[in-house]
C-alpha cells in the first residue's frame, strides 16, 4: 500500500505545511495581511492555530483539492486539540511531549529566509522540512500548497489526516475515562490503532485511496 509504506513522510507532511501551529481554538476570522511572503505565511499559520477555515482559505492558492485539504486541516486541528487536552489532563507529563509551538513558529517566520522571483517566492526557516512556496495573486501573496506537494501527495495527506483524526477522536473518551496506564500507553495505542486504520481503511475510503 502506497500510503502505509510512506507513513513517515506523510506523517510529517500532515502537520502541513511545515510548522507546528499549535492547538486550534476556533477564534473568529480577521482580515489577513498578505502583503509579503512572510505575512502570508504568518496569516496561514495563525488561521490554522485559530481554527479559522476562511482565514486559511484566504491565505492559500485554492483549487478544489486544496480546499479539501484545508477543510481536513481544520477538522484535524479541532480533534487534535480535544485529544491533547484530555491526554494532558490525565497525564500532565504528556505536556512535555505535546508542546504548543505557536510562538516558536511565529518567531521562526520573523527570521525566515525569503527568495522572491517575480510572482513566486520561497520561504525557509529552521523549522521547515522544505521551503514553503508562495505565489502572488492579484497583488497579494498566498501559500501554494499544490506547488509544494503535488496532487498525489495532497491526496495522501488528506487520507492520512482523516485516519489520524478518526483514531484520536475514538481515543479521546478512552483517555478521559482512564483506560490507559500512562502517557506511553496512550502513545503506543495511538500508533497501533493508526497503523491498523491505515492498513484496513473503511470500505468507502479503500475504494478511493490513491
């Protein structure tokens, strides 16, 4: 299976695009500043942090597939936030392994290296797996996820994030009801359940897997 074999790569990309944005909070949207590559990526990262679907959509170059990716990012963020909250409440030491890196992400953007070539740009920080690609549209800069990953990888990221969110959602109640002995038990179960979910997806997803 392509997705299962590429699990480490897709797991990294699923935090997309490249920085840990922290916990989604569903704050109301604000007008994004897209005046430069740094500001556009800051707007994207902040919108992810806030669970702001419209804000994320405004900060990226959109097509149907990217919109589906954005929708998955928002859903994943909300579920991950609940899972993290339940896990840290049950096992406070888990907070050391599940940090909120939002402030560090913004600081990394401030010191990012930016290269502009006409209406395209790349942005690289110490935290990035690969350069963030951006494109200028109608005078404003937007994150170009399609250019960064391509359709095939975006399909895999969407599938991986959906699987991960499903598993975390299922486990959140288990954590809250004391069904695990410690955080290592939670993490081990999460990894095992995720591998099983990817290896044996629901029938409707198995027929559409790339």
